[in-house]
């Protein structure tokens, strides 16, 4: 740990956990499924246990010990992907409520170490809205996590807009977390197993984020804030070309694109923030700070899928000014997720 930055407050903003009920339900899906499903294939590898499964199920033991050893002050918890989005609606509702209550209990026992994002069932929009009202507005959770597509659909579909309306009304953000590409995209990724974090997660979630912009979601919900992990799921690097092509091809007579009051780039800078999860690398950090502004970049580990010590040591030593480091490490998360600043 660098002595210069030993007093740096660090909030990690994409930190996964699992519940026994979620694990049992996933294992039932794995056992019953005979075809190919990228998300279930990944869980099939983890169904027998192992270090990742153990760490996901642990909230207050090894997790806190690792945080202490690495100098991480706080985890912003979220139910691991795919959350409850693969289950039948009734089961999804029950498991989401159980996960939120379990997480709230852990937060109440560890007020200085944990905050959390609510899990909701997008496949049941009315119930998702009720859960946002119950645990985000009613009990103070710090936002909502949704794991990209549900039933192969994006949140740009208007049937999901009541969920976005409720999130906007809460004043807290939506964390749009990855999962494997939907069934309309997946075939091109399979030959070399590119459907996972190596490429497919970013391609899937980046497309979802862009669809939110081009579909007009932010025309309807201008105060909605969306957080993307992994340095923005590639969107920031493409903003110039996205804006150029959106303008040029949108002028074609046959274009069906919605007319937007802002360019996609302007909307991204206004309505999105990003985290560093799984990208412990100075070049994209400095690029995103330059392109999006230092107020729109936050630190994350992606626990337990990435190594905590590596991420913590990296942000302490990253080649950025110390005032920017403090923003990325903690103060941006405190502001955006409405996390109480320690006295």
C-alpha cells in the first residue's frame, strides 16, 4: 500500500454477492436445462462450489477481511448476475425480496462497510416498481441493479419504462450490469467462447446502453442516471463516431431513428457515469476522465471476479492528480449513490 495514499477513502461500487435462495434456484435451472444457454453454462461450472461461489455467499466474513487487508472502506453490494432475471415471475419476485432483505440486514450490521443496490424483477414491471418503492425509497438502498436484457429484451422497450420512471423518481441511479449476449446475438461469439467477460459482456451491455439513448429513453426521463461498469462498456471510445454517424445517417430519407434533442454523446455525458470494474489500467482511466469529466468516473473492484488487492493498489498508484483520485475513489460514489460521508 503506497504510504502517500494510505489515508485515501475507497468505495468499491460493483461488488457481487449471492443468496442461498438464488443459488438454489439457479441450480434448479442448470439441472433442468439441456440446451445451450451461456449464462447457465457459466453457472454449471460454479454449481459444485469453489472459491467464487463461497465468496459470493459470504457477506460478513472473508469479504470484510479482504477489504481490510486491501484498504477498501466500503462495498456497494449487488446481487450477482443474472440476478433474478432468468426465473419465472413469481419466483423472481420472491428471490429479489429475500435478497434485498438479506442485504439490508448486512448493511445495518455494518453501516460503515456496506451499502447496496436493489434487485428487482424486470419481467414483472409493476412488482419491480413496488420493490423500488419498498427498499430504495422506503429503506434507503442506493439505487437499482439490472443485468442487461430480460427475456432477450432491453429496457428501451416501453413496457419497462415504469421501472425507469420509478428509478428516476427515487433520485438514485440504475446500474446496468452485464450478462451474456441475448439469443439474437450469441451465435457469433460461441466458437471461441467470446460470449463472456472477454468480449461478449461489453458488447451486449454497450449495445443496451446505446439503445437507451437512441430509443429516446432520456427524452422521457431526462434526470435518469445510468451507471456502466468496465470503463463504460466501450461506449466512451466511440462517442465521436456514434455522434457523426447518428447525425449523418439520421438525415437519410429512409431512416427510422427517433429525433433527439441532444446528440448521443451529449446524452451520455449528461445521463451516464462509469466505473473502473475489472479495468485496472491507466490509459482508459485517463481517457475517460478527459472525455467524461472527473465527476463521472468511479472506482470498482468487481469482487469476487477480480482481485481486490490489485485493484486497490492500482487506484492508489494511478497516474492521475490526487484531487481526481479522491473523486474516483470515493466522493463521486458518495454523491451519485447518496452514500453518507463519514464524520
